């Protein structure tokens, strides 16, 4: 059985904890019944001993599998990871979603995506990565009585993601602790208005509006101060044709969006100016987690 799940970029500027989208960069796992438990890791995190010995995917998978099945079976897990860890591209969300989906699929139990999303919410209480990881596309989501309420919108192929991945990790958990405890009414209204406008721009496909809508007062400036070069990356991306350029999740990645026709030049300009960062163009993913039995 094979499960793949896309990377995700959350917040998109003002949409703190509620806006996110999926990018065609994925983690994939092949799970086969085996005489004994074994794990192989390729790609991102392959040399990280913690992922081998204390793998979060396997512990979540086992949590669900042992509740779904009385059979005591062993499996071989073959991970092929493209999503970098602690770079704000939703690696932990991808693990949570794919582990739960795998446990149901290996037992042949159908799991509706809405139910998968609400099961994942128990592991990550902000829905802006797990929702696009499950559904794909652009999503606006909130949590009401432990359920995710969301609206999903496909992103057309005429748009591309241009992603700048620094060589420094930022843990979401730690980064959330650096944010202010309280905000002014002015900041609150600023983000409500801009995230509303950004959501409407995605729904109306008014791509020129993204540049005006994607400003934030709640989290970006506090986080990007930890790595001031990110302000320069953001300024360069917007100058070189990006429709929007925002910190991806809690960082350190900077996510930009451009018309497909402009994406190669934007990638080139960013590579020239920031040769020490990984820069690439990616499609958007409109499907979310996929299971192939
Ligand atoms: N591909 C993976 N395989 C196994 N465990 C993972 C993987 N990615 C993340 N984890 C687990 O989740 C924890 C948090 O990972 P990470 O720091 O990437 O998440 P994050 O900061 O919440 O999100 P992001 O990756 O978007 O920055 C890691 O310490 C690790 O235990
Ligand atoms: N909304 C979350 C996204 C993390 O990827 C945060 O900014 O902490």
C-alpha cells in the first residue's frame, strides 16, 4: 500500500492559523506486511536518527492500527520524504495525516476525508496545514467544537509556487512561543480585513489583489526578525514579479506565488541573489493525501 501527502504552506501572511494551501512536493510511504518490523528512510530526514528510532509516523500509525485491528502484524515502512523538516512546509502535518490514513487503509477500512481531518486535529490544533494536506488546494479553515469547518478551492495550473528554503530550521512549537500574548484592536482589525480580502481574492481568482491582501501584523515580523535576510528575500520576490510572498507557516521558508509564465525568471533572480538558499518552482497540489492499495 502506498500513501502520499503534499507539503503545505500555512498562514499565507494574514491568515494566521486559518489559511493554507498544498504544494506538489510530497512525502510518500510504502507499507508492506512483513515477518518483522523494519523502517527505511530516504530523502529529507534520512540521516536523522530520531526519525528512525522514534518515528512519529509509526507511533501514530500504531495508535490507530491497534484500535482498528486485533491482528498482531508487523510491517515494513519505506519512507521517501521530499518535505524538509522544520522549514514551515508542513512536515509534521503530513506525517499526522498520512499515518492515520495508512492505518485505516491497511485494514481496508474506508475513511472519509472529513473524518480524517478531524482525527488529525487531535494532533495539531491549528487546521491551516492539516486541511490542505488532506484536501489539497487553497483552504480557509477554523475549528468549532473540535471540528474543522473549511472551504476548499482548487488553484489553477496558470499559477506556480516559488519556494525559498533557508538552511536553518525553525520549530513551529518554539516559534509560536515567541509571538505576543496580546494584540491591539488595530492589529486584530488589520489581520481580519487582510485575511478576508486574501480569501476573497483566491475564491474570485483575483490574483492581482494578492499583493495588497497578503500583509500581516500578527506573526511574520516577529518570526522573520530571527532571520532578517528573509525580509530581503520577500522584497526581492515582490520586486521580481511575485503575486505574493509570505513566510511559510512558522518559517524559515518564504513562499511566493507567481503566474506560471513569470516563475522561471523569479526563480532565477532569487537563486542569483540568495545562492546559499534552496530555491525551486513547484505546481500546486489540488488533491491532498492519496492512497494507492
Ligand atoms: N517526515 C517525518 N517523519 C517522521 N517524523 C517527522 C517528520 N516530520 C516531522 N516529524 C516529527 O514532527 C516533529 C516536528 O517536526 P517539524 O519541526 O518539521 O514540524 P513543524 O515545525 O510543526 O512543521 P514544519 O515542518 O511545517 O516546520 C519532529 O520533531 C518529528 O518528531
Ligand atoms: N499557523 C501555524 C502554522 C505552522 O505551520 C503557525 O504559524 O504557527
